[in-house]
């Protein structure tokens, strides 16, 4: 879909336009009536349609063709031309979705400016559609840990409803993947999934981006809300949405309709709303940065997404998944991971969560020499990840302690690390450290280490008395 279809009942006009555009490097097709035009569009949708309003000896006039094209192929820009041009025809064409209107006899330079602009619009729309199709792979959830299974259980419960979901969790933990998981398994899966990056849009551009615009010159430019009709709109990091926009979004949630900027007609939308945040919205409300009523509208079903530190058991399977992804997408080596490397990765700090793990895997594959298994020496020994240390380092105060206290402190920190690495599973921890399960229980008790339930799994922490004494 990269050519231009020219529809005009005057042979000289359509051939003249075709010759001009061919000289400018465009590929063209010609049609003299509505039957030829619709046959050409159905055979291969063009990148741009140049359409005469009045078509002699045709079943459909230009406005009828325009309506049909906008219904079946809404991404095709349509430039209307007419020798009987007046403001009423121009307004009618623009209202039906025409990209622009040019009156005969037209100025060649003006025609070329409009066509180049329309072709760029067509290119951007195709790229956007391609990106949206490619994003479907992001709905795949990877993991086996108790915390992960608890998350999947919560997500599965909301897939078939239309309830609004608020996903919470630190940056990089996979909130958007969770949102796409809900969408892909819902009755809206065939509809669009539109992301609003609330933190990445200038405040003065937010409303035009969301609600769209109308003008006599540019016609209708649908916003993200309109593009999400029949599907899901995902407000990523909703705490960053400007306060002024929040009140208007609240109105949309109540009325399911809005008005485009510069327009007068109401636009009705059927949407499911999923939001995410890495901030405490109640604190934002208290500070006057977030509307409490909007919070209650969005937070119908709150679902926390665990950090990578809460699901360390998933690190090997996630790393393997990313290796496969990079092999398919970039041709990077398909490598295994040694047990030593896995152990080190499971004891590292991950402030950037799953996103940081993915970046680390990509870096190792790019910098690695060969296709053998990834070894521990290839991983960062300290630093190298989002400005923070990537691995757990034992406290430097050990050097100042007597041997017995230093040994206890080392054992305590070592066992805390290993238990958390195995998601609180005492049997697996005992097997790895080479102790009987009962002996490990006694050792943990003597060191003041207890396990606590959190996010579907268990984590190890110090007993309160030990923590206060330390």
C-alpha cells in the first residue's frame, strides 16, 4: 500500500495529475468512475486517494465513495477535488473525514504540498499500525514463582469483566505487560489496545492527544480515546497526568463521550480503562496533585504487580525468555546460563526490576565472545545497573567485629540471601547450602531469621529483636 489512486471522470484531469505525480516519483493508478474506483480500492488499498466530487455515469458520487472508504479503510487519507467547489461541499467532505479539499482549477505547487503531507500522514499511520501489531507479543507473562502465580490468578479474575483496573508496582516490574495480558484474554481482544504515556507527553499537548482536534483546514484528527473505541485505553503512570486533564477524563468516564478540540459534536466511545502507577496516589491526593474522585473511578480493582526481588525464582526463566527474544529479533547468540551465573543473578539487587534484567541480558549477549553458556564472570560484579549496585555486598562492618560475631553476621546475611533467592522455600535452600532441613531451621532460629508471607510467596527477614539489637 504505497501508491496513489486518482479518481476523476475527466480523463485529461486524471492523466495530468498522474503524470505530475509520476514525475515526482510517486506510483499512481487511475479510475474514471465509482465502479473502477471501488474495484481498485478492494483489490489493493492505496496509500492515498485523490477523489473528484462529481462523477458522471457513476452509481456513487465522491461523497458516497468517501463515506465507504472511511468506513472500511479509515487510515487512507482522501484529498477531495472539485470544479464546483464551494464552502458547503468542503465542509461536507471534511466532516465525512476527508484529509483536505482542493478546488479546480488547482495550483500544481499547492496540490503537491497537500499530497506530500497526506502521504506522510499515510506513512505514519501504517507505521503505527505495524507497531501495534508487533506489540501483541508483550502480552506474554513469564514466571513460575508463588508471587507470579498469585498475580496471574488476580489478572485472570478480571479478564472477562469490564471493570477498571489499577496496577501498582515499581518502575520496570511489568505493569504494561500485565495490562496487555488482561486485554488479550478479554472479550475486547480483537479491539485496539492504546497506551497513553502520561509521563512522556507535554502537559499542553495532553488534551489534544487524548481528545483529538477538528479544523476546517485539517479536518478531523481523532485522539487516543477515539482510537481506543471498542478496546482498552491504558493510562501508563497516571499520577503524571496534568490535574486539568484529570477533570476532563473523569467526565469521559462518567458520560462515555467527549468533544474534540475545535469541534462541537459529541463523540461517544466504548472503552475499558486500565491504569498504572509506581506512586502512592493517596499521597498525591493529599498533596493536591491527583483528584480523589478520579482515583476512586480508576481504582475499582487494585492489583499489585510484584517487584523482581519478590520473585527471584523467576530470574532464570525470564533470562532464558529474553535470550530467545533477542535471538529472534536481533540474531544475538542463543546461549545457556551456567548455574553459577544463575546463582549470582538471583542474589543481585534489581532496582530496575524486569526491565533491568532484560537490559542486562541484552548487554551480555552483545558483548559476549562466543555461543557458550553465560558465565558469572560476564555479569557486573558491582554497579552497572541503573546507577545502583547489582549484587548483594556483605556489610563492611564485618572487619570491625570479633570472629564469633562476624561469623554469625555473615551466616545470617548469607542465609537471608539464599532463602530470598529461593522464594522462602526452606527445602530448596537447605539442599543448596548443604544442610538438613531440620538443621537449617535450628540455625535460622539461632540467628533470628524468620520468614513472612508477601505477594503470594515468602521472604526471609530478621526477627524484630535481632534487628533492634543490630
